[in-house]
């Protein structure tokens, strides 16, 4: 059924609950990465996949590596509002993503901690600063306000 999984390094699921099974994951490359993002029930539960994957992530808060848009939006909007950006461009979105990734200290990076916790307030500050800086660099910022809610 899932010929595309044969030898694949990554499964990025944004579809439906319980779509995959361990037998499907076993067909992937050695040490695959599985982002099973269907919510509230992922494409494959971590308990079923864990033995067969190198990195497992879901959108659920009761498992490690929760991928959640709350990591982006408070900081993204704060950065946009602070500089009165006319638009949110691709460069600003990439800067936000890099700021999120950079919020995990290299010495803390491991298979079950590839993304910062949604409770890490430093992420919001990092994202806001990156978005603000990029808005100025790309010419979409109008002015800078000195206040911040962080």
C-alpha cells in the first residue's frame, strides 16, 4: 500500500489517524524519522513506531518532540507588530523556523528532544527578534517600537 515508504528516510504525516503500522515503518531506511502529525491520534502511535525509528514526533503534548504551531505564532506576530511590517514574507517565516530550531541548545539536542518545549518562553523572544530583524533586512518593516510583551 505504501510503496513510497520503501527506503524512505522521512515520513511526514498530515493525514489521518492510524494510517501506518510497524510493518510499514520497517520498510523505511535505517533509522528513519517519523513525524506523525494527525491530531489527536497520529498516523502511527509512538509506542508502535518507537522500536523502528530514530526520531519520532507528533502534535501531542503527552509525547516527546511535540510539534505545535504555538512555538511560532506568539513570536511571529510580536515581531511583525513591533516593526509594523507590511507583509509576512517567506524570509520572515524561514527566520522564525530557524529561531525555533536554534532555541534547542546543541548539548541538549537528542532523539527525544529535537524541538523546544512549548513552555520555553525564550522561543517566543527568539522568534520575535528574528522576524523583526528579517523584516528590516527585507525592507517590509516600517518602524520599530521599543516596547515588548516579553
